[in-house]
């Protein structure tokens, strides 16, 4: 018996890359439009990225500082996606839903702590 195939699969080559870029842009736009935390973190990234380019003494230092900032955006996007999926499934208060959302929030917090640690080690080290 064959596995069911998603109707969204099947594009190959350049068309697949273009489709993926479009979906990614739609995801970034949706996050920016609907997620306050993502907007705040984007503005923080827009402030910290040029600062990292200025303050970093080497390419590695700049990459570490910018990578830590981009890591926050990545984790926030995943957290927002998790929350949207969970909310689509159910809006009821359930301990497993709360646990999932709290874990996503904790992941964002750890990513933010990572920014502070990386920047402190680079700038003070």
C-alpha cells in the first residue's frame, strides 16, 4: 500500500525554491503582523546587528553576536508556530496546552539569556 502524498508536495527544482521562499516570506509577514513579541525582537535585532558589526573585533565575534540575536528570532518563530497550532486545535484551558506554551516561552527566554551571555563574553572577554 502506498503512503498518502500531500497535494502541496511535488514541485521540484527552481519552482520548489521559489515556493519555499514565498512561504517563508508569508510566515515572516504573519509573525510581524500578529505577534507583538516578534515585532519587539525584530526591532531589537535591527538595533543590535549594526552594533555587533561595530563592536566585534573579528568576523567570529561579529558572527557569534549576530547569530545569538538571530537565534532569538528563530526560537520566537517556532514558539509562535507552536502556539498557533495549539490554539487551532483547542482554545480550552488544558494542562498539556499550558505546558506546551510555557515550554515554548522558556525556549525564547533561554535564547534571550544566550544573547546576554554571548555579548558579555565577547565584549568583556
